[in-house]
C-alpha cells in the first residue's frame, strides 16, 4: 500500500512523547492539517490573482509542514510549484498545482485516519 506519510517518520514522531502521552504528536499533526488548509487557500488565491510570488510563498510554507511529518510526495510537489513560481509566471503550473492539491488531500486524509485521531 502506498502511503503519503512516511511510516518511519510517524513512529519517530510518536516516540517524542511529552508528559501528556500523545499530546505532542497530536499537536504536530493538527498543525500540519492547518498548514495544508492554509497552503491550499494561499495557492488557490495566488492562482486566481496570477501571483507567482504568493504561490511560491504558500507552497514553501506547506512544504515545511509536510517535511515535518514525512509527507515526502507532498514535499516534492510543493518544491515543483516553488520552482515553477520562481520563473515569475504560473502559466505552466496548472498541472503541478493539480498534483499538489491531490497529494495534499491524500496526506490530510491519511493523517485524519491515524489511530490517534479516532480516540
């Protein structure tokens, strides 16, 4: 089964427990979900405004959050959008954006399906 979130990274993060069992892990995952939601909004707004600089910034922020939880495929798509936006135009970035949004959705669904979220 292909997963969006690296299982080894998840285990490492789970092992960074604070005094409150899984509080740190849950907080990190919730921060990831918020960052992805904000990133999607920022990217969508940037494309509507044809603002490559804003798209690059939104993709970079999402990439950082994705990296922190091991969402490697999302990291790659964020980097691809950053690279495209760095050219100063979004004219050729529609396909990259589409793949990024798919990866973002899959990663958020996977995080929301973790056992810690079902308690």
